[in-house]
């Protein structure tokens, strides 16, 4: 259960913990829209362009909490499976889940839950513990992602294609997620 007192959690997190179901449903819709929009943001980088998807996953998990964050990412995946063009480059459908990115999509759910759980337990109280928690939650995306990719193309190719090119982008997005969380944490709320 989320502690609704103290200053470690942003006001949004505290509010969502006690919000009625309709407000939580609205938050899920906003979160899935943010995720869908983040897939369309492409930043040129070498060796591969960077999308902002994992930034959105981390921020949603940290601000929504473990349960609602994971539910939001699951809803996003369900939207894509239902045919909405929410995945990278407007992709959708079961082919995306069964293709090279399927494991990463599962990793998003785990990551959102993990960072939400960490923040609920107070790891967002200091910048150092926030950085550690966000880094670990971002890294966990790669576990099912690379495992599924290795099943499809072999372990050596999975590391070369599914980890190495994304290292710099991951560091940048983790730093941006920490900064976003820290900014949200400092927003004053009504007493």
C-alpha cells in the first residue's frame, strides 16, 4: 500500500492512491496517450535514433505507483494489440508483440511496476537513491527484451543489436526521468 503522508511522493502519486476509480481510469488514458506520443518522438543519435518510450514508462511508474503504473503500460499494450497505432512508428498488432520488440514491451510493464514500487518505498527521497532506482528500473527493460531477441536471433546478435546501440540513449532517458520525477516531487500540493 502507498503511504499517503510525507514528502517523498509527488502530490499526483498521493492523490491517485486514494482517487476514485474514474480518476484512476482517466489517469490510465492520459498515461497511454503519453506512451503513444513518446513513441513518435525520435531524437537523432548514433548508432540508432532514440525514442522517448522508456522515459515515459519510468515517469508513469514513478508518478502513478507500482500498480497503476503497470496497469497503464498493460493498457497501452492492449491498445496496440487491439489495432490502435500506438507502438513505435505507428505499429500495432500481435506481430509487434511476437517480433523483435515484444520482449521490451513486456519489460516496460516490469519497469513501471519496479520504479513505482521503489518510489512507494521511499527510494525517491534523495537524488542518489532516485538515480539508483531509475537506473535499475530502466535496465530491467532489457532483461525480457534481450531474452526474447536472443530466442529470435541468437544471444550474440541480441546483445549487439538489442543493448549496445541503446546504451547512450538509455543513460539520457534515465537522467531525464529522474529530473522529471524530481521536478514533480517539488510541485506544491494543497494541504
